[in-house]
C-alpha cells in the first residue's frame, strides 16, 4: 500500500500525534501535547461556525469559573476542572487548524491515522495474548482499551467511500477495512456499536425525516427492541465470561444510565449501575447546596461525595470525584441547569450545522457532521461526550468543519 506525502504532511503528523495521545491514559501529558499542537497550528482567521461552536463551551467554562468564587475551593481543584472543561475547545481548534489546505484531504488523513491506531492496538493485544495469556472480555479491554470512536468514524468513511470521493482500489479498501474493522471489534464497546448505527443511519439520510424514512427508522427501532428483548430473556449471567458477559452488559445498559432505586450498599446492583448512583447523588447534593445551585451549579472545583472509596480506571481510589461518567451530570454539577441548556444547545447546533448544498459531496459531509452531533448526545449520557479525558471526537469534528468550509469555498476541488 503506497502512501504519498504532500507538503501538508506536518499538519497530518501533528493531527496523528494529537489523536494518538488521546489514547494515553494520562490526561496531564495528553492535554500538554494538545496545547503545544494548538499553539503550533494557530491561525489568524476562523469561521463563524467554529467560533459559535467553541463559544458554547467557553460560556460553560466562564459560568463554572464565576460560580467557583462563591465557594471556598482549593485552587488546585479549580485549575484541574478548568483543564477538563477547556478540552473540547482545544480539540475542536486543533482539528480545525490542521485541515485548512486543499492538499490535506481530511478523509484520507483520518483513515490512515486510524490504520496506525488499529495496528498499534492489535500489536498490544497480540503481545497480551502471548505474554499474559489473556482470554476473557475484561482482560482484552483492560489491555487494549475500552472504546475507539475515531476508528469507528474511519470505518464508516470506508464503508461510504463513494460519498467522500475516495478512489481506493478494491484491494486497498479491503485491507484498510479489515484491519480497522477487526481492531474495532476487539474493543467490544457498546458505545461504538451505538455510534456505528447512528452515523450509518445518518449517512443514509434517515434523520432528514419524511414518511418513508420515518417508517425505516421505526423498523430499525422495532428490530433493536426485539433484539434487546431476546438478550434480556436469555438472562446472561453477571458472572459469565467471554461473549455472555458482553451480552449481560447490553442487557444492563438502560439501568446504567439511570436507576432511581440504586443505593450505596456494595451490592452487584450498586456496582453495575454506579453511573446511575452518580447521577442520583449529584442531583441531591447540588439541590441541597444553596438556592442557586440548581440553576447555576457549584462551580469549577466542585466534587461529588460518593460516600465510599471507588477504584478508577486510572488505578486510584476516590471518594470525592470532580468528573462523573455522565457528561450532562458533570455539567449540571459545575454549572447547573443553565450550563445544561448551553451544552444541549451546542449539540443541537452541531446536529443542524450547515445548509443543504447543490453539491452531493458537501451534503454527504453535512450528513456526517450532523450525525456526529446526534451521537454526541448519546455519548454524553454514558461517557462524558467531548469532556472525556480520552476523547478525540472534538479533533474529528473540528477537522470535518474546516474541510467542509474549504471545499465549500473552492467548489472546483470537488
């Protein structure tokens, strides 16, 4: 497979580095690298679209900072939260700044970046199989990672290659799809399954509703509901290993989002539905703080008291957590209902961004962009959305916006 470098290769390399470091489970290092890349690639001019999108997140940061002055928080805690809450802005701008030239094809760069990520992922798992003899689902995910939104986007671009004018040969397309697809399957991630379905439906234009598309979406919903009912009736065991354990996680997924009856009793239900417990106690603690807490939150530096020490994926035990699994709950904790309204507005803006064009190429990019916005809502429910420490969707979205605008202004490139 021959890969030709062009004069924009430094931006491609910087984009690759930004994506690669998002997979490293050390937020301080990954954010530092992102900030360096942001400074290197900074531009003089930015479009209205990217400014408006970033402004939503900037408003949330401003509101959180303002509220932090009303409480006696440790300066370190405020700075820590500030670093978490600027991440979407940094990611969007890096992606936007890396794709401002016609020489840097966004879709090619995404695919080859995903290929490198996939190869590294497969090598890590191969080493784990040979050295540690891993064979269970939790071991595969513990060594290889829990999800890969970026590879999911790349796989979808390959599937819809004609819509994005990718002139890969059948052989090259097969190799790329096989490697990235196999790597993606080994994450065994429910979130990526949902992402795939949502963006796939979006690329078919099913969210641009008419009578036929509404019927198709209804059929898909019915099939999904029946499939879930079958899995539920199979009653996969919580203590099972392998694929049955994966089915158990699918069965339990709705309760993970919100289970109003979960309590801190160290039971299997508590551990399985811990995200629900987070949401429940966050609402209770924010409401009980002061009269304005419900509307404006508790500010940057605020934490939720679990009432018990919990192990994190970073290998630490925490009792007071500044960041929760649910993105909406995290924003509610820091900035209240007003912050939630701002965040939901950013999702709606992304899901409806750009007008329909006479160019099919631009319309297909719009479908991908809007579908990403729809998925962001689901992602925020389970994995913090753009605020996740391991997130790279902001890089993808920022780059896609920039490339759309580049093609829109230079239609001779189509």
